[in-house]
C-alpha cells in the first residue's frame, strides 16, 4: 500500500510544481495588467545615455512600470524616449534634448506640469566613450554634460512649488561648474567634499580591464611612477586629481563599502540594516537644518587605512541618503549611482516580482550589482513614489 501512496503523492507534488511554474507567472502578469494606471508626471534628466537602453535611468523606469505610473492619463514611460538629456543615434550621431533648450517660460510651465524631478545622471558623454576610435579608459574632452543653469532653475521652481525632487551621485561633481554647484548646495543643504569613490574587485592592471587608465596614471604621477596594488578595494578620487587607494588586507578589514540604514530607512523605506555597495559614490556633508540622513556609508578600515583616510581629510562614515520631508518641499539625495543597475524591464510586467527577487540575481556572488536594485533601490524608490502619490490625493 505504501508504494501506490508514494506514487500518488509524487504525482500531486509534480502537478503542483507544474501549476506554480506555468500558472503563477500568468496570474502575476494578469494582476499587473489589471492594476489601474496612475498619472505621475516625472521629469527625468539623464545626460549619460550611451545606448538606447538608457542604463542610467532603467531602474527608475522599472519602478514606474511596475507601479503603473503613467506620464499622462494612458501612456507608460518609455526608457528610450521619456527623459531630458543626451539621445544616442547611429554612426556617432546624437541629439541633445535637455532643458538647456528651454526658455524661462517653458521651464515655468514644465515645473507646473511635472509632479516630480529626478536627476539620474549629469556626468555626461565624453569623446573617448562616444567616438569609436578613442580609448574609453582615458580621459577626453566632454561632448555634453554637467548640471546647467536651466536644470538648477527648474529644480528651484519645483522646490518653490512644494514638489518632490530626487538627485543622485555626480550631479555635484565634475563637469558641473563651481558656481552652479555652490548654488545647489545652498538651496538644498547638501555639500560635496570634492571626493568620489568606487569599489574595484581588483587593482591589478593586467586583470581588471574596467580600471580607468587615468586613475592609475594620476596615482603614479604623485607616487614616483609606482602602482603597488593588486587586490580588491576602494579608490577615492579628488577633484584636484589626488588618488587614495585602500586595499583589502593592507588598509581594509572589509573590502566593500557598506550602507547602514537607520530605523526610518529600515522600517519605512524597506532598506536592509546593512548592505554591500560596489559602484560609484560621492562623499557629501549634510546641512542638518535642511535635511536628515536615513542611511550612511561606512568604510571598515584598519589602523593603516584610517590613517590614510585621515591624512587626506576623508571620513570613514558619510551620508548615503539625505532626506527633506517638510511641507515646503520633498527632497532626496542619493550619494551613489543608485539608478544605474544591470537589470532589464521584463520582470516589471509581473505584479509582485519583488517577492521572487532571489530568482533574478546571484546571491552568492558578492560582486553582483543587480542585487542592489532588488534589496535597496526598488523598495526605496517604490515607497518614495507611492508616498508622494498618496500625499497628492
């Protein structure tokens, strides 16, 4: 009797498994299709779009699509079309459709029509990246980029209209000019220290092809031609071209920068208490009369690493997410390249996809960047947008 029972149990199990594999995704897709569309006009500014895939704003588009936010009463956002900035074409050609072409009256109208502004990337496009014959690991002249007077004027208009503003890493760094940077800092209570940084999984120039030549050359220029690093670690770059390298073991107890969230970040915005971060970031200071911090970068350096940081005026702890939520306006500054993650939009068409994030990236790979989207960016920005949408209702 036991054998037939086991066979029946096995058949039931495999039928349930087949049901889950085939029907659950269908139900998730139908649930997404049946979710009502919600109008939320987002002015997306992205000046670093090398391909039509819009990598630097794809994470935002994922959230907008998943939440069924629309740019008008009917149309979902299209990542290759619905933004202001650099538009790549074929054969080294491009179009510039940023706010620089707007008059003051047009910016006034845009600030009236838009519900929120999001500066995802103002670093821009450089000749070595755009023109095929150039070496993309070397520095070169800029094609387009930097925060413009029109960008900042628009942000101030949005601030004056008590609307939501989200900005990210490098809107304050090069190539944004000093006067505009200072104006932004005074207006929004965030100060850039002049330092940016990034984790690299190897400093071995013969192994890591993503290691910028200019970074290595600038270090060698100040250190008698030496580049003694081979392991993983964190590179810090100052606006004056100073380079500080902290290497695993030599300077660091833990090779990655970590983001620690406070109680508000964890309980309200769904941030992990602690998560690795392995991409670009900037080191900022926050004016506490404007903003408060809900998440903090921490560099776990040993005694030698702490000395290196101190000698260069770099704090091992600095804000990761600064927030202003008063009635006058709502503002977030992400001190990292949060919106640039190696993801696609396919999963955004399935309601509840976040519950199955463990299927969509490799949790065992500490260098996997897609995990940051699922663990940090998706819950954070989803909550920000939904809070703001319901506030308007």
